[in-house]
C-alpha cells in the first residue's frame, strides 16, 4: 500500500537530523507540531514518532505507537519489524517471532523480516541448547535481550509516493 505524503521535505529532513543527533525531545516537538498543522496524520510522522520513542528508551510508548501503526496500516511490514525488534531487546523472543511472521503476510519479499526471524529462531535454538547442556547457564535465560536484530534506521522513513 503506497500512501501519499503531505509533509514538506524540509520538515522530514529536520526530523531526520534531530533523530541522528539524538535530540529526541526536539524531534517529538517538531513531529507533534507538524501533525497539528496538517489536516491528517501522515504515516511518516507516526512512524518517526514511534522510532523516537524507541530510540529514547520510552519502550511502552514506542510499543503503543507501533501497534497503532499496525492497526492503521496493517499492510505495511515496517511497524511489525520494529515492534519485533523492540520485543527482542526486551527478551520477548516468542512475541518477536510472532510479529515477524505476521509481518511476512504483509510483504513476503521484505527481506529484513526473514533475516530477523532467522536470527530469533537461531537465538531460541542456541538458548535451548545451552539450557539443555547446563541448566544453570545465565545465557540460556529466556528474558535475556537480543540486540542483533536488524531494524529500519530510525532516520529512514517508510517510502511514499509524491
């Protein structure tokens, strides 16, 4: 599903620059101001807001924002992937795998979903093996974060058509 953008390129560039420099509060203010100015919330702004929450460690708000994107745009794979990555960072590998599988239904050719799902499965297998070999091994802990999942860069916004 391709969505048109009504956001001026200069504002998107500004948001991207703020995200790159980790000025998250300023990025959020600009995003909210831009949303308030527009007649509708754009996908890019909603996605950027979710990325800002995730990058700044506001995981509950990021989860809510990604879930909102999944609800509004169920055919877009990006929010499935990024929410799965957030779950991976929290050690919730089962939830991450479920989201990645659901994301594959939206776009079976979205390669990063396959790569990330493979990574989750490999980590689950490695943890199960470590636990079987040594039940007291702390690395076999199912809640240990998984930081190797790929994600969309927080400064790269979903593609749109003019």
